[in-house]
C-alpha cells in the first residue's frame, strides 16, 4: 500500500486511545493541526525518546494549535502503561490490526539485527486544520523529532 498524497484529505480513522475512548481524525477538523506519528512499539528505547520529546514540547504544540496522536500496534493496556510510566500528555492510539498503518502506507518489511519482519515504519504525517496532508516525515530521527515537528508547524498558516 502506498502513502496518501500531499494536499489530499488525510485518510479518516477512529481508534481506541490509551483510556479505551474512541478518537477520530474528524474530531480535530477546523480546530487543530494534527501530528499523526506512527511508532513501532511502546516502551522501547527509540519510541520512548520520541514520545518524551513530544511530551516536553507540549507548549510548542499548543502555540501552533496542534495535537499529537501517537499510533502503534500495541493494545490499549500497554499504551496506558506507557503513558503512566513516561508521564505522557498526549493521545496514544491502538492500531492492533495495523489497518490504519496499512491505510497510511507505513506497515512494511523491516530489518533488525539480521532478521526481517513486518512492522511499523516510523513516519509522521502533519495534517492541517482542514484535514489535508501537508507534510510527510519519513526520515524520522527520534531525538530531534519534536523539534523537527515544531519547525514544520511554525511554517503552517
């Protein structure tokens, strides 16, 4: 499956968050920019660095009228543990069947320590207030992700 195209409406979704509540992309239309970021697995080193960077840059997100939504194939209970352990202050979404990752073209073949497997390819989508895809970050560096996102958001109207 290929990624959605820049300028098009971002693919719609409704997923359970870390509290078991339904969250839909349409909930933010007309109100907030959305930083939709896909990460492989909660409570792993790189994913924790990335999430904590966003946690610590909440003020920057709020100034840009944006929300962060982290998506992984983890079950709701694991997301809740991740939120509590790291004091996360944004929404985590459970995509256990990786249907949303498929829709966004970020479920694919990965290689790690000589092993090949299917999983989330770390990618961030910036969606404007009208629900249009304005940026795709496919070369994500976990340590600078939050700063890279802030820079892109600052350039949005």
